[in-house]
């Protein structure tokens, strides 16, 4: 739906809740507010999401928090989230950490404001890049990158070392999106240290997170050195992408993918089917950065959490492994169609995303004056932040044991029995993640390959710690491996 003239004119900086919620006083907030700091007493600046989750559990399905004069309304109740999913009344709100990424990604798919035309243009041009035909073309490259991961894990196993799960999943997903989407190889598994591109991306994401928690008047002083590092990181990201694009333009060749080429080919060569418009060179760079950042960060986190839960729940791992053996049988490598047949493995992935959706929040704003849930008036432009980890733990939907890992919550009958809009790891509406099918195919394939090859042994002293950037990731997760014998790998259930 097109944005109204009033919405297009809305200020793009932070808009505190009192500007858009006429009856804000009715929404609960933590006790013991103090001037200036607001609700920051006892808060850890490194874990704002988890602090908000704890506050939400105490305060209820809609609540607010204040810091340095800025007020935010949070929502996690299933009924309120379903109301916010109404695209006729609400749209994506670009705020907080997402807006802080605009110096990097500009009007890319993830960071564009609703009124910016390049979002719809890029979406229409790139959507065929995630069709079944295109996905089938990416499958062999996904297998090749997964082979580099298992080669690395075999070496670690032989050396008697535990594997660094988040680090290796980050390498895997970065190489997968870089090679399938843009024909580029970062050589991540051949390096002893992260590729500088990864270091720059992590730095940019961390800087965006810092800007969320440091008061604006103090940011220039407190973040002077960090700002210089961030500017250097952004310059490096831009140079790297420009080199990739320049090489593709020079070669004139097609990248990996279906007969239409890869995502970069589509960006460079495809005109909008109706208007004939093409993406500008600057927007091509922004879209490439968007896919590289968003396309690897969320998937690596999803795989890492799934591997953690499988290691902690050997009965689920055995059931998933038996399904892999049964469905893939003696095939040396699975075909494209065989991945979607791993229904229980997919449930494991969905349940991991339920407990820790790696994109843990999304913001919605009112298209016009409205009333949320029939109770809370919102002016046009007012916004709220949906906390997906709490939405996914709403006991009214998921039961009293909502914190328990149980992949059978996602069997077909259970899914049909739940109301719509209760599972939102990919956002919602027209601006939901365009690459979710790509990510799900990649993650299901990789989990299947790893389960077929290894038994996963957790460190008995490890307790899950969640690191927060724009996305979330299990911190310090290392697993010990045992190699399954060839006979075990090919045994059917």
C-alpha cells in the first residue's frame, strides 16, 4: 500500500512514544524511574533485548521503557501482534538499530523507508532470484560450501579440538550468500582469522547497537574512537563490494544460479518488468551489502542455536538423524527435492527460531490514526517494537512449557491449530524477509549433512549465553564431534 503524504513527511529520526500514543499513561512501565536515566537502573547495556524480555515478563503483553528522555512501547502479546500485522493499518517502521545501519545499506531492502521507491523496485527485480528454479540452481553451490565446512570439522575432530559453532556457521553462511548471490569467495575456511569483511561487518553491527544505548548528546564524545573505526569499516565494506561489482561488469559473465544468473546479475542487468527502471549503481552496492549482512547473520545464528539444542537433546538429534538416513539413503549428496522432505529437521530449525529468533524484534508504525487491540490509541506515525522471543513464548499460545525445546510444536496439526501471526522469525507483511526460503533451504541442508556425518557432544559445563548485535547468537558455543562410521551414515531408520 502506498504511503500517505503525511507519512512521507514524517521525521526519520527517533520518535519518542509520547508523540504518538495519546494514552501512554495506561501502558505499564518498570517501577522506580529516575530523572534522565529513566528505567536504566540495573540494565546491562550489552543485553538490551534480554533486559526488555525480563521487563516484559513482569509487566505484560504491552509495556514501555524510558532512557535518556526516549520512550519506547514494546509489544509481545499474540493478539496485539496479530493486530499489528494488518497491512491496511500498519507498516514496517525503520528505527533503532535498523536506522543506524542506513549509513551502510541506505535504501536497501532491509533499511529502506516505506516511501523510498527503490525498495519496491529492488523487490520486484530480485524476487525471481528466490524462485524454485533459481533455488535449484543455488543448491550445488550450497553443497560445495557445506563440504568446505565438513572438511574443516574433520580436521578439528582429528586434532581432538572442539569446533567453534558460531564462528564456523558465520563462515559457512557468508561463503554461501557470497558465492551463490555474487560469485565471490572470501576464503573463510582457509583463514586462521576472520576475513576483514566479516570483522568490518561485525564492527558496523556493534556500532549500530552502541548508538541504541548511548544518549545522543553524549555519543560524539563517548564514541569518538568507535565512530572513526566504524567509518573505516564502512569504507572497507564499500570498497570490497565495488570491487566485486566492477569485476562482474568487466567479465560480462553470468554468476552462479539459474539461467537468469545470480542476484548480482539481476541487479545489474534486469529492468523492472512494468516500468523498465533499473537499479542505480549506488543502490546495487546497497543491496549487495544488505544481502551479505542480513543473508549471513540471521542464518548463522539459526544454525548455531539449532546445533546447540540438538546437542542438549540427544533424543531429538537421534530422531532427526534417523529421518536424514531414511530420506537421503545411500545418496552421496542429497538432491534439491530431498531437502524439503526433511520435515522433522525443519521442525528442529523452526523450534530453535521460536526460542531464539535471530532477528529478535521488528517495528511497526501506524499508517493512520488507529486503536491497537481496540484499547490503545495510536496517532499516524506512532510505532512499537514487537519482541519476537516473548511472542514465541506467549503461554496463551504455546502453553505453560513455552521455554521447553520441543520440535513437535511444528508438526502440521499443531501449526494448523494455532492462530495466525504467532510465529514471526522473518518479520511480517510486505517487508518480511525476501530471502527466507533461501535461508531455510540452506539451514535444513546443512543440518542434515552435519547430522548424517557427526554425533554432537556438548561441553557439560556450557550454559547458553546469548550475544546481542542487531541479531542474536549463542556466545562461546563449542561442540565436540564424533564421526559416524560410513555404515551408520547410510543406515535407514
